[in-house]
C-alpha cells in the first residue's frame, strides 16, 4: 500500500454529505425516498425559504434560498418539511464518529462535512478503499449518502468531493489540474463568492485556470491577501493542516432574524432586540467566552443594510449588557424607516478563564445579577467562611437550538 502514500506528501479526504437535511428525513421516513422533498422554515412567514432539497426536487429546479412559493410553482408535488435540528445534530455526531474510527485527525467544517488526514493509515488499505469504507458505513448504518474527495491537500479534496454527486468518490491529483480543475468556472472554486467572482471577471479571470498566469500584485490589489491565496490554490497549493482543534476557533457569535412584516413599531423592535440579545448571550455562555465588541445589523424594507459596532473597555456576556449596548446602537443609527431584519453579533471574543477581573464594591452587585451566581456564592461563603468572589460558569441546556445551529453542533462533536 506504500505506493498510494507519498513519503513527503499528504493524503486528505473531504467527506461531504449529500442533501443532508433532506437525506436525514428520508432515512427516518423511507417512504420519502425518491420523492421531491424540501426542508424549509415557517411557510406562513417570509422566512419560509428552502434550506435544502432532495436531488429529485433539484431536478425540477428547486434550489436553496428559493421561496416556498417559487419552489411550489416549479414542483407542485414538492413535499415540504420543517427542520428537525435534534435529528440532524444526532446524525452528524454519528457521521463524525465513523470518521474518527479511521483516524484521530478529523476536522469538522460544518454539520455535514469534514476533513480526514489519512497519511498514516496505509495499514487500513489504499485511500480509495478507505473512502469506500467510510461511504459504505455511512450509507449502510445511517442510510445517508455522501461524496468524498481524495487529494494531497484540503483545497483539492474539497473541490474533488463536489465533482461527483450524489454518492461519488473522486481522486484529484496535481497532475489532473489542467483537465479537471482549471477548466471550471471561477464561481465553482471553493472560497470564491459572487462578489469575488465579479471582481475577478473584471480583470478577465473567468476560469480557475485563468488565475495561474494572473498578475499576483493585481490580485492582491483587488482581493487583498486572499488574491494570492486563490492563485496558490489554483496551482494546487494548500499547506493548511487537518486540525481537530480548529472546531474551537471562532471570531464572532451572532444571531439575526427577519420580521414577519416590515415595521417601525418600537415595541416589536425592542422585543426582537431583547430576543436576539438572549440568544447571543446563551451562545456566549455555551462556549464560555465573553465579548468586547458588539455589532448590530439593520436591514430596511428596501433591502438597504447597515452595520454599526462599538468596542467597550471591558468584556461582557450577559443578556442585559448585550441588550443595552445593542439598543443604544440601534437608537443612534436607525433612520426611522420600516425594518425588515435585525441582527446582533458579539466580536472580540475571549475565553472567560482568561479574563482577570477584580470585582470591586461598585460592580460586584451587577456581576452577581448578570451571572446569576448569588446562591452559589452564599453556599461557598457558608462553607469557607468568606466570599471567594469567583465567577461561576453557567451550564446551558445541551439541546438549546439557535439560528446558528451549523456552528453550535461542533461543540457536541468535541464532547
């Protein structure tokens, strides 16, 4: 098997679940298999958009982010189900458990995809045999389809997994780039969104291969460091490791929500700000971090969107602190026009254990109220004869669901 495993290079797999939410529902309800199925939000509200759909529905033109009305017009027989996040969370944990049976070097990227570094797994068979084993186990044990890319680095493995769906396995070597990768439209390149593609089109880059001979200084001028990174990836270069601990790396925590109808009503807006503050605070507590910067997003009825932020001198994490900051930002920056969507994002995160804060007579009572630890401190005081002034970490409900479910599931995988 050594011929399949280079002495100096790596062998990376990217496992990508096919139409994950819809596939999970079909696994629980076999009568749904082979039928046009879509997972969507509340059909009675504007957030009733398609989250994902089965391949049978996609064949009729149903696409992610399409409204239910549009989808139904294209596919009148479409079966629509609301998301069942507990079900998807459990399926994801079982999928990553199967991956972890192969190697400890597993890096989840989202609820339905992840990388494996199998460079040192030659005793288990060839890379293709290992990929087939993973794909078969997920299909036989969980009744879920997946596609797998095999390549010498993460970027090429990711591109390879997209080349054959559903239930495909694709090997992408560097010598294959001129025929398999470079002819693809630049919009198909991982890491290139619509705005980036438009900027690249303006300098006559339409295919991935066009990046190869592009002027690197021009790329950096229009895209920053990402321009040079894209060119390196087009050349098959991606030194980033498969890092199992990368699931703990995050820069911000936020929630947003679209209102059922555009509004200027103060009560409705305040209630939503309070709700979003509660959700962000809960997620901060779940990850045991605090923030120093808070950003709000306001989207008006004409889709014009603004973001405003403020950085505080001290860290915060409580619902009340977040709400007060967000409310001040909103009142300062709202122009009075009808609002369609509001969002709150906590930034500048730090683990609570790293915060050295001396509680003093002025902020002591506030801390007690915000962290809800009065009872615990009283018990510690009774036991030790003094108040130790220690902040107690608050355990959150393990099954709490938020609009940022894709990010939060990673915590469960690490457990």
